[in-house]
C-alpha cells in the first residue's frame, strides 16, 4: 500500500485535475472555470476541501464538503478518487477526514451522490452507514426524431378549455411574473411525487438570485400555462442550454396539484422541447427524474426518452 497524506487544496494548482476527475466520474464535462465559479459560490459554506497524495506527490483524489444552504446541521460530501488508484486507502482517508470535519462543524446529517453504475462506491458508502434516500435517473431524447405534431390537438383542446400557453419572455419577465413563477415552481417541486416536501428555495429573493439572475435562465424557455378562467398559473416547463454543452436541458416540468390529470404536463413540455429544437438549435435534450415520479417518467417514455446513468442520494445521520 502506498504511503498517503492529506493536504489542503491549492486552487491554482489542483482545480484542473479536480475538474478532470469530476468529468470522468460524472460523465459530463466540468471545466476548471466552472469549478472555480462553483467554489466561489459556495466557499463560505465549504468546511473541508483536501487532496490525497502518495509519496511521489501524485494527487489520487479529494474531498469537498459544504454546509447546506438552508439547514445549518446538514452537509453534502464529495469523495472522488481516480479509478485506477482506488482500493489503496485514499477514499478511506478522505472520507474519515471529511466526517471528522463535519462533526467538528456541528453537522448532524450528511449526503453523498453515488452513480448508479458504480456498485463499489455504493458499497463504500453503505459500509460507512449511509442508506439510499432517493434515486435520480438521467434521461435523454433525440429531438430530431421527436414527432411533436400529434400533440397539436391536445394543445388546441386545452386552449379551448381556457388554458393559455405562454412564456416568461412573452409575459415581460417582470417581478410580478417572476413571483408567480416562483410560487408555481416551488410548490410543484415540493409536491412532486417522491419529493420529501422540502422547498428548493427559501423565499422569492433566493429564487430570484439562483434562477432569474443565473446565466442559464432564458425567459423564452420558461414555458407556463395560465388558467384564463381564474388567472391561476397551472403548469410550467423550463428548458435551457448550458454554456459549452451540445444538448438542451429540461430543468423542471411541474403541474399544480389542482390541475393534475388533464395532460397539461405533456402539452407544456412539448412546447419546451420545440423551443429547444427550433430556437436553441439542440439536437438532444436531457433531464433527471426521481424514480418515484411515475407520471413524468410515463410522459418521457412516451416521448421517446432513453435512460442514462443516474445517481443515488445516500444519507447518513451523525449520532
């Protein structure tokens, strides 16, 4: 076994290697610039960020632990080790270091994401007392092969019933519209089948900063459905194309529970997919879903999505 030691991350020296390791393990490109931006965003909540090296100074892996934005006693861990250097003690060393730091910081609940194609990493987490909380699956569809024409009749039928299909851009993307979008998005997300009832944002200001002011936020790609009979916002589907990605990403499709069962989710998602294909110029769209959310999985299977590797969210309570 190699002789290993830990050292604090040197941002200028290490971020390139860290980005490459994120890319390798997560099957999605992560640039050094993106990782630096992520660090700057979360640095006030990061309480553990170390590299594991061998006696020759080779970086074998790293840990990254940050406190939850809304729950002070909750944290998220990343423990990443180069695949060719696994089973040499680096993961054990990095995890033990992060857990000690969490306990010292008053953390009582920790979470880690583990790829569902990586049984050894899941076993690593389970040996340390983690259990599965949720399973998020990734899905992908060929937009060029998507036949959206059969849904024109559905959209027309819903319009005849008084539903207006529009976008944040058409609505002006003003503060009042953003507040309405926040209420719909936040409530629908919390009430999604398989969700734990927690809200993605602490308040409108949090939503405004993290969504409406984000570089990826495209008002024209934020599709909404309004019930013109009473002015209620009934459904939405948000889509974007992240910088440097060759695919579009469907961030969220949600329906107010009062309007579920009327195929509004299908209809508004079709409009989001058309926007991705016809305006964003994407040929592929991706998304993620909780495996318990059967209705949205049925929609995407009907549309022709196929499975990609996903993640288990593993949870441990620190006693």
